[in-house]
């Protein structure tokens, strides 16, 4: 019997991977693993943000789209097609809500678009106290909406309100600011403008501070006054910011809900402050008709999406 060999056979020898050429790239799998480990914290934050966005934004949008074509009764959900859209369309409050929303948007743009820009121009022209004025302008945005609404309810009160007191000092009759259909919407717009103009004013101020001073100096050498400098220098140099803020303000004002709801209870005198979003609220929580509420919300979504797409298309045409 032959003695066992102390030298391992080729079958018993461990297999070794061929040596990697010096200076060659590492395998793709190891590069990916190192990149994941190196950015593990960033990926964790990214996954959390995507999950939150999907749960609180994408899921409600998909759910609303489905609800617009469904009807829920007794815990059972059935497909009804376009019946919810038909119900909303034949509601007498439908067109009134759209008219009120359009009126609020127009008035809010006249005041809420021009006033913050004028305030930003004034602050930018000052040489001292800019920081305090910026804080003063932005202060209403930091206040809770309920506190701001209570302040304006006091101002608009027909009995002891500050506005009627001032009118009395001038010998003018007092007004039923929130109780009169002719003044209720304007009163809501004034309150909304004061509550929300701080953010827009700071955006405009930042854009104004980025304009080169040489342009104003050249305009002054040409004999331009304040208004001509604003028209020929300030507005052209801030055109991109102005157009973007115009789009954002239109989208925001078309979705107005807080101010009319808190000041006038949502409907207002003779339905003068009923907006589209308030009508959605009434369908969902007063009438328990979630299908009609989703259908009206879908109509508003399509309108705003179409407006945004048209704005982007016009912007691209101007750039070309």
C-alpha cells in the first residue's frame, strides 16, 4: 500500500481568481457597493422624502382621480362614470363659485401683485433701515392665519370696527364690510393681500438687488426719472421673476379657501364669497358627496394644469 502523499493534488488545491491587472478599474459590483455605503445616509433621507411625497401628494391625487368617477354609499363603491361631473355642472352654485373665484383672482392680482412689487421698490430705494422694514413687511406671514383673521374681523366689525370709526371721523357713513354682497369679496381680498404679501415682497426685493447699478446710472445720465427707470430698467431686468410670481399667484388665488372660510363662513352674504375650493369642501364635509367633491377638484386641476402648460409654452416661444 503506497504511503499517502504530503503534497496536495490539483483537485485539493484551492482555486484562486486571476490577479487583477495593476491600475485596472475595480469590478462594477464593488464600485456600486462602495458608492451605496458612502452615500447611505443621503439615500436614507431620499427614500424618506420620496415615501412622504408619494403618500401625501401622489396617492391623494390618484385617489381623487378615481373618486371623481365613483360613488360611495353604505360602504360600497360603484363606478358611475361622468355622473359626478354632471351633478356638479347642474348645481346652481357651480357657476357662482367660478365667478367668485375669478373675481377674487383678478382683485388679488391687481392688489397682491402690484402692492408687493411697489413695496419692494420703495425698500430698495432706501439707504437706511432696510432690515427693519423687511421684518415689518414679512411679519404678517409669520402670524397664524386665525390671528390675522380675528384682527380683520375686528377692523370690519360694523359696530365698533376701526374702519367704520375712521369713516365716522371723516363724516362718512359706516359700511357692512363682510355683510354686504357688494363689499364682502373686496374685504376678503384686502385681508388676503395683507396676510400674504410679505413673501412676494422679499422675492421682488432679492431680484431688485441683483440689478447692476450701472444700468440705473446710465438711465440717470439720459435724464430718466424714477418712473422711467422703473419702466425701462427695473421691470425688464426682473421680467423672469415677475412672470413666475404671476403664475404662482394665479394658481394660489384660484385655490383660495382660508380667508373666505374664516371671515365669512365660506359662503358669505348671498353666496358672494363662495369659491371653488369652498364648494369642494361643502360637497365633501357638508353633503358627504366625495365623488362630486373629487370631480370638482379634478376640473380645477385640469384648468390650472392647462394654464401652467400654456404659460410654459409661451415662455419657451419667447426664449426662442
